C-alpha cells in the first residue's frame, strides 16, 4: 500500500513516538512509504490488542489513526492487498476521530480489494457498522465483511455504567480470543458478505436516539477534574490520552484543554495510578480498566 500525505502531518509527540516504537510503524521522512496496513483507533487498549493480534496473523502493519488525524491521506492499494479498519464503538457509533479520518481519506483503485471492519464493544454495536459502511460508501469503498468482539467494559461516563467484574472480564477476554481466531481465518480467506455482529435489541434507539445525545452532550472533557490530594503529578493521564488533550509538565497537575478534541474514551481516568481523576460525580466509587494493566494482574 502506497500512502501519500496531501498535507503536513501533525508534530509527533513523545507519546506517539512510544507507540511507533512499540508497534513498528513504517513512516519515512519523505512522507511516502510502502507497507500493508491495518488502520485502527484504540482508547483503553481493547482494540489495540485485537488489531495487533490480527496483524501478527496476517503480516500486515498497524497504523494508529491518532498519528495522522487531521491530515488528508491518499492510499494506493497494490494488487491483492486487504484494507482493514479496527475501532471501539462509542455511544453505539464509530468514534468521531474515526469518522473524521474517513472524511479525509482517499483510496486510489479501491475497487476489487477486500475491505473489512472489526469493532470492539462492551455489550453491542447497535448500528455502528451501518454508519461506518455509509461513511465508506461516500468515498467509494465497498465493505465486504464486518465483525464485532465483546470486550471488557471501559465506559464509565453514565451513572448506570461501570467496568466489569474480574470474572466477567476474564470470560470476555477468553471468548474474544476464540472469536478473533475465527474472524482472522475468515479475513485471511477473504470471505465476503459476513456480518458477525452483536447488534443488541434496540439498535435504532441506541445508535440514533441515544447515540445522538451521546455525541451532542457526553463527548466532552469539561466534567474531568483531579482530586488534588490524591494526584501524584506523574503525567500518566497525559501520556495515555490518544488525542493529546491534557496539558502536563513535570511536577504539575494535569489540565484538560477544552478545545473539542476529547473523545470521552476515559483513557486518562483508567490510567491514573491513584484514581485521582473523576468525571463530574458520575465516576465516584467506580472501577478502572485498561487492557495492558489488567493483563498483568
């Protein structure tokens, strides 16, 4: 896959550099490079695990959408290449950062290439894949197959939502490992027309009604605040934020930018080692989760 940046990419931050080293990105100084890719976004690590596992099986490289968000990108697919997208479901919809990326994406000679999407969710996807498929159609990309993985819950922004128990988390991860192996086999075989999705009982209500409310009122960093006597000023919240929405310097408390970039993925909340970050009063006495940390328990 040949990738051409139409505009200058964002400045690479210290956090992004770490991700490049860990995930073996193949950027070149001339902003033109050749490699197969799975394009993904992840907030608390569930989707990163799925995309990385899939990459290891298919031999395709990973590219994190946050590294090129806000940049016009043109992809030229080589013969036989697959085009894969992986992302978590936010409010029964694709994350805003993913949808905005698709709007600025251009695929040269996309026709005839196998395209799939794999989304992760704590419960169900609603109409998220239908929305994403329409977004792809607007840029002349045909979606061949779609898959969903049920993963441990990480959204804690509503009063009735919390992370899973340890037993439930373990069960979900075991089932997701089995499902991902099955999905990988279908992807390798380029099976078309597959929609292996958990859409839930009320997909229209969840994605349209609740999803609209979620986008308009719940995707915001304004409720985030720090309990001063708990904060150790380590900066792990700023490092974890996938969109660099947190201002932090050594010895200082974190501050959110309030510039509209927050995705309400709660990566900052979940990565705080002292549980010093709260989201208004909605996260009080709730648990924390992110994939890598909980894997070491």
